[in-house]
C-alpha cells in the first residue's frame, strides 16, 4: 500500500474522530457535572443551613449533584473572591447574604468586588425578621420599656453584633437613629458570642436572628420583646413588631443565590426556573420554616431591585448614624 495513501487515510480517520468528539462534547446537556454552591460563612451558619436545603432539592430536580462549599473567613469575602473569578459556565453558584450584597457595599469605602458588575442575580432563597432581645434581669418587659430605659440612660446601654457592618450592627444603629437614643456598639466575632454576653449581663440588648435567639428565650435565659419586620412574623405571631413602638423601624436578613457575571443567559434562565421550583415546593418551605425563615422565590429583576434599594436605605442610615467602614 502506498505510504502517502496510508498517511492520508490515517489523518482523515483521526480528524473525523476529533470532530465527532468535539460535537459530542458540545452536545452535552447542562448540567453534565456537579455544580459548586459557595457559601460565604462557616458550616452550620444560617446561610450554610439554608444553602444545603436548597442544594439537596436542586440535586433531586436536576439529576446532578449540587455541592455546598462553605468558605468561612474575612467576613465572607474569601468565598466572594473565589466566585468572582470562577468560570461563568453555570457550575458555580454563590449564597448571597444581605450583609455582603447590601450592607457592606453601602458602608465600606473599598471592596474587592462589585455586587452588580461581578454577579448575576437569580433569586432570594429566604428572609427572616430579626428579634429584639434583652438581658432577663434588665427589668424590661416590652419594647416601650427598652426605649424608655435607653432614653433615661444615654450612652449606658450596650448592644453586640457579629462585627462592623453586620446586620446586628445596622439594627442597633437604626434603633439609635429612629428612637432618638444613644447606645454603644460592641463588635464580636459572631452573634453567638454576643448573645452569651447578653445572657451574662455584659450586654443589655441584642437585635439578632430568631434562629440564634429563640432557643435561649424558651429557656428563660433572655427575653424577646418584638420582631423587626414590617408586620407580624407568621412564624412568631405572638410577638409585636418593633415599629409599633419605634415608627419606621424595619430590618430583616435575607439570603439569595447569584452566579458569576457573564454566565450565559440560557443557563441563568434554567437555574432560575429550578431554584423557583425548589423554593415553591412544600418540603423546602417546611424545612426553611423550621429554621425560622420564609421562602422568597422571585425574579432576578426583583432580587436586583431589592439589593439596590437596601443599599440606598442602609447607606442613608449609615450617614445619619456615622457608620463608615474603612
């Protein structure tokens, strides 16, 4: 056989095989491999718990594993920086938090990311109204009692938070501004440590998530006075809203899902549809409710509008309260 003919035949076979392989690869349906769901927080944090509920449901619906990857550190910025530089191919999702996508962008002068430029919104996962808690021996029974005490002792009441710019810090600053009082902010590494000091009496009050507070309230170690939503929380219907005593007061924590910017729109549309389907399912709604959270399925446009509106509101509050994070 002619060597030139043999070489040409071999070349054509190899070329056809390469083309067939390329065509097969391009035809692979999405998702064809596990999806990473980055969580900016420690394992066991609120965002980690909620992300795992959603990830489990998405894995069932999409017949592909969605793996939660909790990355604690630098107030969540480690996970955000990883996600920002991830390939925009639909195989990286991020658990967005109210702190990282509204609070810090509104209050911090320099950030390593831009929530609008670097990420594509998909939907909120859930939200929860905070609760106003006080030391059990403070002699305070109602929200009105707390306001009266704070006004009678300017600069003498201390409240804690999980750090500068955290939801509890913003909640305390909002109390000062709207109630016309002066209290002292004491930052901690986490809400659990701050709550321990409320129980011990080193802090007088703390505005935090019911996920953290309610077990201690049931044990009589702290008192819970009110919730901080615009209306009564259906999961805590016996508690009044703080706005009944401090008009205009409203603060909630929320968690959502975003993807790296430039992820193709067909993939974003598919992910959004699957997330909405999961959040509307009775089993997911029940699991979220057990964590004290309410499912919040919404469109990407609605989620983006919420984040921007919260940044504006928190930014205005920060100016009034003198909060600026370098």
